[in-house]
C-alpha cells in the first residue's frame, strides 16, 4: 500500500503547487504509515527532481519518454494510473491546477477511486472513514466530504496548504510506461506562455483592479504595483467583459477563485460575485474612493481615496520598504 | 454534427448561500435557479457550431422536474431537443454516469460541459465523461472551433494557453472566451414550448463520496482604515501585523 504524488512541472520546472502536493503526501504518509512516492512526467532535470527530497519524499519515479514531453491529458492520466496500480497505491495526490482538473477525474475513474477535488485540508482519518474539507459555492462555504472508497484521488487547491520543508535523501527511478496510441492522438500545435508574469492561481500576492480605473490605459500603475510586490495582476468581471483586460485575469464567481496571502483590490466595489472568488484570501486590502463600497466590509485594511493618488504613493512606499 | 450540451441548474450568482437540517443540506428556499454560467457558454457555442455545420444540439440535465424551466430556457436559446434524467443530481460521478449512458446510445460528435459548475465547483464531469466514453477530454477551453471532424481548441494553462488539434468525438469544458451567452428571443421562447423534452429514468451508480456537512467561513474582523495621506502605515501593517510582505 502506498501514496503516489503526481508533481506537475511547467516547462521542466517544478512549481509551488508541486511542493504543496509533496508536503501533503508526506503528511498523509505520516498519518497512514504508507510509503510516499512522487511521479514526474515530462522533461524535468535531475537537479529539479532532487528538490523533491526537500519536502520529505524519498523516491521519485521519472517518466521522460519522447511522446510524453508535453502535457497530454489522456496519456498523463494513463501513466499516473498505471504507476498507481504498480505501486498498489491507495491514494493519489495531485494539484487542482488547470491541468490537474483535467487529470483528476480521469485518474479517479481509471482506478475506481473516490475523488476529492479542491481539497483544502488533510483528511481526518478514523478507521476506514476519511473526511476532507473543500471550498464550494465559489468559496462561500466549506463542505466536509466523506470518501467511501478504499482508493482515493485528492486534488488539492493551490495556495491553500503550505509546503513544509523536511529534507531527506532522494532516489530517482526511471520508468517507461505502456501508453496506447489512442492516448497520444491529441496534437499540441502551440504553447504560448508569458514567462515574465506570475501565475495567478499560485500567486502569494494578487493586485486586482476594477472599473474604478476608468480605462485600460490606466493599468500601467497596477502593473507597476504588482511588479514591486512580486504579485500577479487580476481584475473584476466588468473589466474583462469590457475587454480592458484578458478573461484569464477575471477573478470572482464566474472567473478564477484565488486564495493568495494578500489580495489588494483597487477600484472594485465588491459585488457578491466578486467577493465569492476572493474571500478565502488570507489578508484583503481595499482601496476605493467610495467609503460605502461593500468591499470594505470584508477587508482587513482599507484606504478611502482616489486610486490615481493612492497607488503612486503606495508604489513609492513599497519601494522604500524593499530598499530597507 | 451531433452536439450534446450538459446543463447544470445552479443558484443565481447573487444568492445568499445558507444551509438547513443542521448544516447538512443547501437551503434552496427563495433561491432563484439559473443555467450554470459556464454551461450557458457551452450552449451558445453549440448553437453557433450547429448552425455552421447543419448539426443538432441536444441538451441533457440530471435533475428533478423543478429544473424544467432552466431546460426550456436552453431550448429557447436554440437547442433542438432536451433530455432530463429524472433524479436528484447526487454528485458528479452519478451525473457523469447518467450522461455517459445516454451518450453511448446516441453517438455524439461533440459533448460540451461548462468548465465547472458554480455551486460545487467540481470540474469533474468532463473528465469522468471522457474516461467513461474513452474519448479525449479538455478541461478548460477558451476557444473552440470545428473543421469537419477535427476540433481546434485553446486550453488555459498556468500563465498562458495551449493550442491543440483533436479528432472528434471529444468532451470539452468551456470557459469565458468560447462564446458570448445568448439571450433567447421571443420566437425562441415560443418554439421552446413545442420542442421535445424527454424524461428518462436514472441508472444505478455506486456512492463513492458524500458531503456530510457545510460550514460558512468565519466573518473577518472590522476593517482597519488607513488615512490616504499615510500609505506608509499600510506597508508597515502588512509587514508587521499581517506578515504578508
């Protein structure tokens, strides 16, 4: 019996969500007494794979065949379940990332496992009964879910559980899976990635702006604030609907739900649909010239003032703080 | 081309989310239900694609008769016919099995779902369907075009997008960007009344998981207001009190 942690890479690099899944797998192994193995698929360097040990996982299975150098949903799901079967895995842990959301249900179906997607806690285990918490109704509520199967797939929400460091020695074992041609039928034509941008779902700090910015031409100061903070940029629905910003920046109930350590909302009134996607952020700062803006009611810190005056001052204050 | 669109019936985005029976079930009293906004995008794109290729659009929903108003709205938007599997939508595994059972018997070229539902946020049905039907599934599509029997799909990835070509049949979970939601016109609303809405019995599916309890997040404390002339204080508080920078 074992635990298998699928560690996602982005262009060969293990990202924060991979460390979070490793740390989760290690903690789960400590609870169940099962051995924990990581699985990496794609072209990831040995140096990157060494980092697995930092989070307490001793063994990595590396699948790095030519056909699988890029993410392919069906093929990756097949490989994960094949390795899980070989290792007599009871629990597969992966990130509920954009790709993870595609993988998790396929892996669960292949293994006839119960799927806990969007998990925000370690399970509570009492004999054969496992319960796990997840955010539902776009973060407006937390559900406790019972998993009835012995086999389980747990997809954890990025940024909701800290990656704890607990270094061990790592061994890497290469493996060549049996992938069916049908699983490789999708042709990837192009991958476009803005490498200089911080990925929104994983960001520790998010700077988000709304209609109060008056027009897309005023976003330079938002981007500058994000840059000095090392933050990702986001926006409200009216802003992406108006085409001021791309859809992928839209956070809220019908956009992306985010859980950063710090969410700074600028010129966003705080409609219930927007709050749904951001309310699980650890600290919320609201900057709005309308003191009656509903967003202030759910904020930790607020500044009542015109963004066009406050933001340049805030940028300078953060630069001064960073230089000290 | 035959297109199947999977619809979920969800509380309106402005709904207050509360629970009953000692926080074990969602309190639907006074809640207005709508087509899941992502499913609305799927439906709109399906209607456009069917018009281009002289295809048909069937909508499928797992739910009780209380969902019929939502299904009629989908017919008014332009779906040709509808199927309702007459059962409470217990969980994503149950729903996916019902849809897969129907889809196997009707050979669809394209099956669309929303990227997730805004109630349980599972994003599971598309992947389950792909696996149950043994066809490719794409989780978060931002663009979807069909050229004869091939789909060109843009998928959202961390910090960018991936463009792929996949042969039909496939399952696609649609997100913003795929289509603009369509508003039904008067003619659509009239014709929707006469379109077929077939009601079928569910198949048995084992229970793999079950939500037993809900909590609402604890409210935050009072907001700390900082004078706009003193933004340095905010930076200090974020560092020393909130410890986030």
